[in-house]
C-alpha cells in the first residue's frame, strides 16, 4: 500500500506515462544522495547502506505495481476519456458528411475517406487537383505562384497530363492562357468544373458505398449507446 500511494502521488500531478514516471523516479528518488560530510571510500566487502536498500525495495515494488491490471486501468482512465470524446466528435462528423458536399470537404477525415473511395474508382486525381488549387490560392509569393501554376497545369490540366482531370477543351485553353500572368485565381474555372463533377457524380456514389454505410452505422450505434448511458 505504501508503494502504491507513492506511485499514485507521482502519477497524478505529472500525468506522464508509466515509462516517463519510472525514468523520473530512477533519476531522482531512487538514487541515494551521498552524505556531504564523509568523503571516504567504501571497502569492497561493505554492505549496502540503508537508503540504498530502501530504494532497491521501492524500485522492486513499483515495478510490480506498474504491471497490476487495476493500476494500469487507473493510468489509462484519462486517455480513455479523451479518446471517447474524440470518437463522439468523429461520429457526429461522419453523419454530417451526407448533409452536403461542402460538409464533406470541410472535414479532414471526410476528405481522407472520400479520397480512399475515389481510389477504388480510379478518379482520385480530381480531388487531388481540387486540393492542389486550394493550396495554390494560399500562395503569396509571385515567384512561387508562377512555378506552382506551371507544375499544377503540367500534372493535371494539359492534354496527356500524367494525372489529367476530366474537363472540356475550352476550360483547358482558358486555364492555359491564365498561366501567362499567373494569379491566385487562374485555376478557378477548372477547379469549379472538377468540383461540380465530383459533387454530381462521385459524391452520391460515395454516400451509397459500403464503406460509408458501415461508418454511418457505427456512428449511429455510438450515438444510441451514448444516449442510453445518460
């Protein structure tokens, strides 16, 4: 009980992992302090001092206690509560994705899930282009703006591009002309066409996909479980 109380006192204020607590204990409390008044050398056959014995015993008992299931449960309580809160938030997010395409694009986890789905349809380049355009608009340096514009055009827009997006010839030519004086809006038309394509074509199929249906079932069941415990 004495060792358990000591360990709990150390864990409570620091909120550190068991490994961090153990390292702290080893570097401080478990290292006996030598008396200042005596500088003599110990003889080879000398017995360990009383503080050293107590430290060794405490170290052994703490090691045993750290492996007890009930102590491990107490240590994990805080992180479990935080994880539960994150799960509730993510469950709410998952259900919001079906409200609108905007809601899906606002969510980082939603974009990730949608990107994974698009890979199964071999059309992830549309979302990658849209994301590249969003990042492009944040560029402030004119030099970087021009180099980024050319890179995006060559990768996604020009004919026979490695990851060519599905846009019409007219939009492609308008975008090409915009490169001569690259501004943050030079991809606006192409980005809008790609977004519309995803919203009308890929997004409805994503909502009907088995992967999203599974996510909504899990999110709904968590919501029901939460209400039943309140």
